[in-house]
C-alpha cells in the first residue's frame, strides 16, 4: 500500500474476524455429481444452516451449497448482537406500515431471540450466550427528539424499554433508549452445533460449490458452475444476495453497505451491555470472551459499498474512538462486513416471486442478521412445511410500499446510473509499474482502465475492473485488498475471484507484461 494507506502498527495487517479465528469448523468436499433432495439451500450462513437444521429435524432430505466455506460470509463477520433493537426503526415502521405490522416485526425478532436462547439451553451449547440490555444513544439535540419518538413507539407496541439520560459507558451523550433482556453470543460456536447435527443426519453440505442457475418448475433444478444438477422440491436462496437474478430484480431493490469492526483489549474495564449511537458515523460496542478476558468489539463507520476513498480511515476512526473511551492495550482483530438494505428496510423473506412459490429468498437484514436471519429460517421452514406463519405477509418479497419504496427505488437507481457513467469516464493516471509492494489502484493499461495490485512478494495482479454483474467500474478497497462495485455491491479478490454477489463470474485477468 502507499504509505498513507497502510494499516497502523497497532492493528493487524490483514483482516480476520475473531469468530472464525476462535472456532474449529469442519471442511466439506465440493459437489462432484448430480443429486436429488427435498430441499436445496444455497448459502451456509445463519439462515441457511438454521433452516437446514429445522428441516432435517422434520425428516426432510437437505443439500446445502456454499460458494466458499460455510460461515465465512456476513455471519462470520457480524458483531453478533441478538436483539430486536434495530436502531431507530419502530417509529418509522409505524409511520410507514402502521402499528400492527410494526409490532409483527418486533415479535418476529423476539421469537428469534427466544428460539436462540431455548436452543442453547436445550442443546447445552457453549457459545458465550449472555443476556444483555441493548442501548441506543445520541449526542445530538435533533436526535433526542427521535429517541423520544422511538420511546413512544415502544410504549405503543408494548416493548420493554426506558428513556435514559445516562448510560454505563464513557461516551458523550444527551439521551438514550434501552431495550431490556436482549442477548449476545459467539455465532460460530452456536452454529457449529447445528453443523455437527447436520453432518450426522439427513443433510449433505458441499463447500466451494457455486450455484449459478435454477430451472424453475414443480421440481426445480439447481445448477452449479461445474454443470452439476440437484433436483428438488424446494429451493432456499440464503446466499446473502440472491444469486438467481432472472427473477425478482433484486439488484434494483436493495443496496449494499460495508461496516468495520476492531476487536480490542482495553485499558479500562467494560461494564457490559450492547450499545449503538443513533447518528452518523455509527459507533457500536459489545464485548466477547478472549482467553479469560473481555475483547471489546468497536464497530461502525458504515458506507455504501465501493464509495469509500480510503477504507483504512474507517479503521483508524474506530481506533481513535476506542482509545478515547476505554484505552487500547492491544488490537488483535480487525474485520469488515457487508449488509444489504431493502427499499423499505424490512427483509425480503418468502417466495422469490408470486409465480415461483417453491423458490424462496431470504435477504436484506440491514445489519441485524442474527435475529432477522433466524426469523427467516423459521418462516421459510413453515412455508415449505405448509404451516401457517403470521409473519408471511409482512416479509413477503412481492410487497411494494409507495412510501418509502418508490422514493428509494428512484434515488438508488439514479445513483447507480451516476456511478456507472463516472466510472466509464475515468482514465487513471497511475500505471502498474508505479505500484509499490502491497499496493493496489486503478491503473491505465494500453489506454484502458484496469485494476492492479502488487503483493508483498512483488508479484503483480492485473484485472479488468469492469464488474462482471452489470458493467460498473470497480473501486479498490485498500483495507480489505478487494475490488468493490459501487453500483450493486459485488466484491472481488485482487486476483479477480468473486467474494460477494450479485456477481457470479470472476474478473478477467489482464496480461500486463
């Protein structure tokens, strides 16, 4: 990296989530032939694995596919708060949908919390589950009124909350709102028990197996990149971004945001609780257990994917916040996550379209995937089993609300058009030979825009920066060493491999020599 783009010496040079590093997960072979199953699940995060667990317990045969390793996507990079306090959302939901649907959203997430707590207790899962209160606070006078409005929404919906003028952590604040008896845990320790159960029962898990298409019908067929086919009765797409884009137009109905986390051993003692501020830039706190002491997770710094000039600055901002509040002894971990946000901020869970009732989609959790993802698994399981579920209409992907969906649809796609045009007009001034070791940038190659990264050993990797999804020009992410799409959130490694969808096809390699 260029000198001013380098990670500070106090932080790890490469991002690695604490959850992955502290859990020994089994590996699974790649699919090598055609299969049949009752249900095919695409995506091995909290939704896919929980749904597989629920369906197998009901006697169904399940095949679960993951394009990489299971639990290595958003679930492996979460802050793992188990809470129904999803920012200042309930006053907004009441205004847009009415109190009845707002209460359903709350109850769906509380049902998910109850499911997680009960499962941990019944299965005796050692996953550092702790009941904690969740706080949202502000240091802004204008947001204080929003906190008050949210409190009124809590009271209208019967949510156990309280307005506060002080909170236990040393931050500047004017007001806060607490939601009682929420929780936190180690998500991979929790889900690894499900994986163990699935491995011994009626489920086949395949890693490094990318699903690229579905033949629709009464018995849909999932087709992998290698041409293998799995015939089934139902498909669940829980691959973060729905890979099956021929139906539903989801690329135009969501946008992707990145956020950042530091795992910090602090000088001062952490009092417990989970915290997030109401205004921007976001600041999120919770603790985890590391070698018998607390590892404090400082998160936040959200931005639309592909729109940050220097992503290292986001880590540095969190580092400054950690030092200011609790003091830093050591920063053993840093990582980032990507989340999808729907037009009306409510996840899409259900049939991908009304004409395809046996292909289900689960997406758009808006950074609150532990509860929304669990609720999604419970809902689609009920739909597959033909059981009534009171949350079906709330989350149905076929819904469209004129306010705010129409406004957000227009503004989002105007921004996409702007990003597309601006990217095509740019011709970088840098050339591949200008890059130092561990430095990446958009460069000019033979008079055209390309992307180059010179690794720590001096080897140059040059790719075509035109996104293989819909042709937007990718931006270099120096904090993660990836190429990110500002239009629809696809991400690629510096070698051009797909990391995040909706893109399915790797970037073209360019021979610079």
